C-alpha cells in the first residue's frame, strides 16, 4: 500500500467513524423512525473511498488544521454527497439498482423511503456544519454553509442534474454539444469536489490567493474525476466498478467519451491532470499528497 492509499484509507475510516456516531445519535432523538434511520445508514455506511472527505482533510492540513478538526466538515460533505446518490439512483432519475456493490436504497427499501432518507441526509449536512465543534469561528461556519449550499444547489450539483435529465428525459437539447456536457459535468460532479478543496481552505483560513488556487485545483480535479468515470462506464465492468456499466452508451447519452472518442478523451484527461498539478505549484512539497490524488482520480480509468 502506497502512502497515498494509506492516507486515503485512514481518512475514510475516520470519516466512517464520525458518520457512524452521528447516525447512532439519531437513535436517541425522539420521533426519528427506525426505518428512516436504517435507510440513512444504508446510504452512508456502504463503503466507498470517501474521496471528497479526503480532500477536505488534506487541503485543510496545508494550513495546520488537524484531521480531528476537519472531520466534521468532511462528514457533512459526505452526507450531502450520499443524499445525491440516493436520489440519483431512483427510478425517476437514473434507475440504478446497484451502488458500491450493494442494492441502492430504493431497491433495498422503496421509493418513498429513499426520497426521505436523501432529504434527511441533505438537511443533516447543514446541521453538522452549523455546530460550534465544526469550527470555533462562526464566520467560518457561515462561509462553509454558504459554500456548500451553492455547490449543492441550482448553480451547482442540482443544476447539473437538471441539465443531465433534461437531455435524457426530455431530449432538450436533442444533441448535446461538448460545451453543454462539460458545463453539466462541472456542475453535477465538479461542484462538490471544488467545495471539498475550498472547504479545506476555509477551515485553514487561507489567503484569498491560496483559496483561488485550491478552487482551481478542485475544478480541474473534478474534470479528471468525471472523464475517468465516463471511461469506466464505457470500458469497465460492473464487478470492478461496483455499479452498472455501459448504461451511457446503451441510453445514447452524450458524454465526453462519446463525443470525443476514447483516445481523445484520454488525451484531454492528461491535459486536465497537468492543469491540476500546476495549480498546486504555490504549495511546493506540501501539496505532494494532493498531486497523488490527481493521479489516483485519473488512474481509475485504467
């Protein structure tokens, strides 16, 4: 196991422990239905590499913030991310039955339980960010809440989902251009990755210049992550990926891979990898683990 893999696994374990405690706390909350709690646990505690929490923790460490101090923000982001997956998988949206190698929440429970579990995780993410233990400075907490709301809302992830489904379900546009696909992917996938990097800078109370560099890094990393994901769907298998593959091609869905072709998509992936690495130049050797994160995201497609 490489140093990067060990750090990724360690931060995932820390995030899992935090999320487990938060969800177990719900047991003592009067009026929380057991079925809802179980569905939330099914959504959140299903494994996964916890790449976004890893970014929060590692970026904040550039500015001397400890893993313990960054974990609540990392956990809040993962709650919102998991909510988005629960809703993405619903029959009305992507209609997926497999996620991280196990039945999706709606497949394991039912539609209405999955919808409510997603709603609960979304609101829980902001509850966590608002807590004083997330950061002692209320201004920082307010900035985190605002930034996550923007990243997860209509100009971010939800807006990207709307663009995606408008093309898939309504045929509008009937023939999405490369610019359209890149826009929706920057919103749907990239926004939360950008937030993870920005959140680490906010926790560390970084300078404006440092914050902008890390947001740019997150933007380029999001493109790397999405192209690698598209390549996995086009060339991978469900046993390896942990979810259904080949769905984009079967549905005639426009992706960077379908519009560029596999080889050209790989070339663009390499360009975005270098752009993300260039963003880290101001941090020198301190950014080494974040550079490895770029290569990790890219190599998922190999």
